[in-house]
C-alpha cells in the first residue's frame, strides 16, 4: 500500500508512465475487479487468494524496483498508494458481502481514510499532495495486505483454521497500526499547516535541489 507524497518542485528519476514499478501497480489495480468477481460471483476462493498473493507481491516489489533501478516517477508516486487503498477497500467490502469479515473492520478502515481525506485541501494549498513516509504506515499496509488472504483461507474450514487465526492477528495489528499511522499523519499535517502559509501568500521560490518526500 506505499503512500507516496511529493512537494511542489520535487524531482523524479523519470516522467515515463510505462516503467516496471508502474506496470506492477497497474497489474494490482486490474486485480481489484477480478478479485471482487471471484469472491462474489463463482466464489472461487482459492483463485481469489492467488490474486491477493500476487497483489501483495507486486506491492512488495514495485517500491524496491523503483529505488534500485532509478525508476521513481510522478505517476508512480500517485498510482501506488491509490492501488493500495483501492485494494484494501475492495477486499474488505467483498469479504463483508461474503460474511467473512464483520462490518466494524470496514468502518474502522474507511473512517481512517476519510479522516486523512479531510486534510487534503490544506495540504494542497501548501504545495503537498500527501505526507512524509513513516514506517508505521508501511507496517500497517503490510499487515493488512497479508492478513486477508489468510482470513479467507481460514474461512474455507478444514485444515485452514490456523490460517484464520494468524490472519486475524495480522488484521487486528494492521488496523491498529493503520490508525496509529493516521494519527501521526494528522500531527504532521497540523505542523505543516501551522508553519507553512498557503502558496498563494508565498513569494515564488527556487526548487533546485529539492527532493521527493515519501509516505507509506
């Protein structure tokens, strides 16, 4: 789920769209409707788990590849977090429809994102599209993306009970970390709002040497 953020004037390795990390993010996005159809339509749970596993793998690889191969792009900075958020939301809603997860976890995750969404206008007015990276947010995304395949496996019954237990442990930790990260991001946003005036009230400044700021 990388929450990538840029400040106005940030530099990137490339402006190209079809980079390897961006292709991985697109694959993850294309997997969203496929996962929903597998869960709600034919109820092909095993294939749905495979789709989730592939999505988790692409999320793990895209950031590493972007940094190692110098393929950090403006599109990728926006596309990757959108793919992560959409995937998490689609997963929990589809699993809710199937009765695999309770309503409260859907509400908890959605409420956190709505809270951060309220910060967007103030951040945009100061030249930001999101907030700086924090390891808590990365840990939350990891836990959530890897918990739901295990929860779904556990829902099949049989010898998968242990998978359900482990999956729910990751889901609960992930939800807690998701909110912890959200609170940290709110504090960061408040600090930015209090210390930086809106761009309309600032004199144009040189952006040479500026670097991207990232958040997960």
